[in-house]
C-alpha cells in the first residue's frame, strides 16, 4: 500500500503541531556553526515542503525530494513554492544535476529506511552529492520514542475530517508498523475513507555512526533536537551532523 496518498491532502492539517519553525532555525544555526555558505540545499523526504519553504525563505536555494507524488503536488500548490525544484524520487537512489552545499532530512524521513544497508546507501548518496566540506544533517526518532509509543492509538476529529493512528512497535526487530485511517469530507458533505500502512525502523546511535563512517563522512556531533544539547537516554529525536571530507 503506497504511503501518503489519501493522507497527502490533509497531512498539514493534522500535523500542525510539528515545530517546523524551530526545526528550520535549528538547521540554520547548524549551518552557521559549521560555516556553510548560502548555497543550494537538498531536502530529502521533503513531503509537502514545510521545511523546504522555510529554508528558502532564509535565503537558501532549495531542492525538495520525496517519493510521494501526492505530497509533492501539495507542496507545489503552495503560493511561496516558486523557485523550489521538486523531484519525485526515492531517497535510496536519488539523483541530482550537480553537488549541493548541504543535504538535510527532517521529520524522521530516515526512519523509513528498513535496515542499515539502506541507511548506508543514503549516507553514501548524500556524500556523493555534497560540495567539499558540505553538510549532511538529518534527524531520527530514537528507540526510546518508539518504545514509549508502543501499541498506542491516536485519534483526532476535526470539522474537515478525522484520523485514527494505530501503532504496533516490535522491540525485537525495532520496527514500528502503523495503520492510518483517514476520513475526509468531500464536496457532497459526506466523508471519503482512506487507509494506509507505514513502517518505520528504530536505528541505534552506533548503527548510525557506523553508516556515517563507512560512507566516508565525518561525524561532527549528535544532538537532542528539542534541546540542541548532548543526547540523553530519554531523548525522542536526535540530529546527526556530518561533513564531507574527501573531495
């Protein structure tokens, strides 16, 4: 079942609690900390372009990549999306026309990679398309987050529609399978029903560090997204900041 199809049109409505402004400011802070000039930035797993547009507004030339055509269509319909190049590609084999100053991936897009082989593939691709000393910055939901999520169910009703989000986390495989049921009001005043399945994987910090090293990137630091400080055992989301060092 293809992810983010029926959900694409209402994604931003239900995800309005995501602190995109804070995350964009975090990314800009990291760019400045590591002296990245105002260059081209590639946003992997850009979805509806929330982060892509914010970074563009900060002065960066943006490329947004996502595997979901429906999510990209939503992104391109937003008024301030002019000047952004959106590409419908799988992050595991994406292609760019040249190198970029940075590759970023936020909102746990990297958790959709199934295993360490896919993680290594994406790290190598990012390295391949980075300018000399370019940055690869991505976030990851932690094992702690998924264990806390467990087998919980999240539901929300709004005037325009409703959704039910059922989680099933397997601590042995570290896979979280979640089922989305979306009810969206149509023009006739009735509700259309969509069902989707999503699978995310919880990588360990050591697995991620190993993939970064094997891809010949230099790991600069790991940070808790909410505090921008060193991670703790109960951190829900982490940034990994790596740099190109070979070219």
